[in-house]
C-alpha cells in the first residue's frame, strides 16, 4: 500500500516529465514503493539534474542527480545521488548502471562453453562521440593488430550504424569476444552503463574510465586498463586471450559481480532507506535565504547561459564554414595545378 503523500517535481533533466512517461524514471519507480506520489509545480522535494538552472527557482528541498562525470554543487543542492565516493550525510553513491532495467540480469548464471561454441569475431567498438580521444586512440592502436568492427556513428566500418536501442546494441555486441568499453572521461567512481552492457553481452570488456571499477563489477571478468602501465601491455593481454581458449574461458566463467554479491550502495533496500531518510528529515543544507537569493538571480544566470550557447553555436558555424571554404580553395588549386 502507498505510504504518506509526497509532492515531487523533476527539472533540468534531458527530457520533460509528464504523467505519461514518469514511470520510466528510476526515482519515481523507487519512491512509489513507500510513498503516494504527486507530480506538482510546488513540490515538497525537487529532483534535478545537470541540464539547466530551473532548480534555482525552487525553495523546497533539492536533490541532485547526474548521469555525467560531474561533481555535485553543494551550494545549490541539499543532497546528491552521484558517482562519487564516499557515501556521506549529503551524498549517496548511485552509479548510472544501477538505474538501467538490465541491472537485474547481472545475477543470471553464465555459460562460457555456449559462448565459446559461437566462434565469435574479435572485437567491437561502438561510439558516436568524436571527442573522447583516449578511446579513439585505443581503437586505432588495437585495429593495427587485428580488425576491430566499429558499429557506431563515428568511425563506422561495417557499412551502417547499428540501429538504436539497447537490445540492438547488445545483440550486435554478442558477435564478438571483446569490446572496447571506454567511458567519455575518467574519474574514481564514474561507471556508466557501458561496462554492464558489455558484460551482459558476454564479451570481455576492455575498460577505461573508473579506476575503481573493480569495486562495482568482478575484476576477473574484464580488463581494466587502469591496472596496466601502458596501452601496449593491455593489447598484449588481449592478443594472448584471443589465442588461448583456456584463458578466454576463465574470463567468461566469472560471475559479473565480485563473488556474485550485490554491492551495498546498489541494494534496493539501502537506496529506499536513503530516500526515506532524506524526505522524512527536516534538515536542509542550503538555507531558505540562499534559495531565495538564487531564485532572484536565476534570470541573470539563465540569460548568461543562453548567451554562451549562442556564441558557441555561431563560433562553430563560422569554423565549419571556414573549413568548407579552405577545402574548396584547396580543390580548386589542385585542379588548376593538375
């Protein structure tokens, strides 16, 4: 039975929230177990993320969540659910992969012999972001030893990008022994869904991002680049596993989680207990006066952000136009010289 009534709101998320799509939100699904929720314009508790400044307009208790490699701004939030260690009075570590519905599959048994019998191709790579240089450089270096299939929008070499959707992604990755599983950036604790999805597709993830990822997942089930002195050492191990079925099977036989035990911060009962503790407490860390001043300053801060976005947009447009002009001039001179 639902518990006490609770008015909540979500702002600064990637997408707007309505009652039609609210059930897809992790917080709503979790809180609904203990509270009778109402989506309200004047909430008791505000959940906000990193895609705007709307949260500054709300005087209520504020809870910050980020899917990005960002630190909570404790001058604006009372509490945070982040990637960061340690768990403290104001911060609860809730890595992004815990929010995905595929999380429950981490407790399924593995069948290494079935995977080996599939005679998979070498390695997959799927990325659309062209700015993550560390993983791009690794892809190119590993590709110099053996072909790596790239199924994303960037550096695609399989004819067309893999169709969008988690199942399409996982099904494609299941064709390969290894997967290059690099985060966009690196920080202790920053583990997204990438490593989990690679493990669930029964590849051996070649991982980079969170140096402490072995606290999230079984370190014997994946290759953590942070444990090696150089990229060459990582590639040497990958090539060794590729040639050695016994070693390959050892990785595939490992449970996804260390000792097949769920981490404390991912246990549903602990997450629910933290939500209840925050909501039932009268304690806030950003004072009503601070929130009032932040609300008054919101129009200025928002205007500055919008102006910055416009400037960046126009600079990029100018740079792309200049690049096209230089390209045309180069082709013209080449043609005349020929």
